[in-house]
C-alpha cells in the first residue's frame, strides 16, 4: 500500500517542532489585523504569538478568512506528486467552512491524480482539541497503522477529544454571540470566567461560570476525574492565548494531584485567538465522551 501523510490546519495549535517530529503537514490560515493580511503558519513566522496578543490587548481588531483553493493546492499537490495519499484532519465544520472547502479542493485534485486517496475528516474539534486528535493519529501512523484503519480511528474518536477552555476576555465572547452584552458587563464586574467546551456539532458552548483561580483549577481537575479515560497514561495538551503563567500553573496542579504525567504546553494561534481574545487557557485530553455525554 502507498504511504500516506497526515495533514491538518494551523488551528490545531500544536508546537511546530511537534509537527516536524511527527511528520504532519500543516495548511496555513489567514488573519487580518489592521490593513495587513497575515498567513498563520505553525512557526508563527509572519507574526509571533507575543506580538499578536500584545496588539489584541491594545484593542486592535482581528478577523479571519477561509482557506482558499490555492492554499490547499500548495500543501496537497507535492504530497500527491510524491505518490502518497492524504488524511486531512480539519477544523470543526461547526466553527468554519474549512471542511467543505477542503472537500472541493480534494475532489478537483483527485481528478488529476485518480490513483491517489484524499480523506478530508471533519474533526468536530477546535484548537488543541483538534491538535490532540492529530497528535494521537500521528502516533498510530508511526506504529504502522494503515490508511483505512487510521481513517476509521479518527472518525470513531473525534468526539472523545475532551475540550475545556476558560476565557478571560468576555468582550470577545460577546462579539462572537456566545454571551449577551449584559452577561459580559456583569461577568467582568464580578470577575466571573466562563468555561466552554465543544458540543457534538463541533460548536463552542458555555458550560459553567467560575470565579477565582483556585475554583478554575479545581474544575479542570474534576473534569479529568469524571470524564477522562486513563488520562495518567496520556500526553494531554495545555494551550494558552498569551497566558503562559496560567498554563504552567495548570500543569503543576494536575501533576501534583497525580492526574497527569505528561503534557504539551503550546500557544493558541491567531485564528482561535481572534475569537477568544487574550488570556484564555485550555486543557484537552482523551475521555469517555466530550462534554461527558
């Protein structure tokens, strides 16, 4: 059977060295800040994470765009020309049109390479939740799993990537329609932080409201205890949007309580950061079912 390559998009938010080590290719995504269009690559070559969140905190507006056909072609074409197939694990269809766009690009390219296979899989995940699915899939590929078996594994496990996000900037949630203006004002005044997850349709949903760092840390621990599936044997992922201190504190708490052994700490990129603002931090792990359902 021909070799295959796992591809994802830059919303998966894994560190660039992880992609390189695991042999995963990444489709860049665009964001617009001021009058400039930037491509967000995994190594943040066009704008670093620190600069991005500094500018967001200063009030600069950010918008994002869909991945276009040309961008897909730039990533997919060299793989197909090398005689390899593609499993593309993409950003949730509940949050973006990425999945549909990738399918159209794949259909066109397969007309030129009818002997090849491209499987575009809607991860139904966001940010590091997508990243964890990609990371686990890459481990299975390295263990020798064949194309069809890995494709099935991704479909079977995409709702088991358990996402938990705590958002600091409520104004970004208001702008995105996740909470009302009154909720944003009241929550800011009371220093209440919403914890969000991702539902079965791949959409962000507020789940609970938390106040105080200790309560937030306790809730993350409880989610692992109630929803996790042998998390102590996993590598979990902790992501942050310009909040490295909170990410490090979360890792310390989880390890001190014996809930995890290994974690990847990573920056949340501009594509997700445009919608959640600075200060967000998150934990993902493989569990019984996302949201515990």
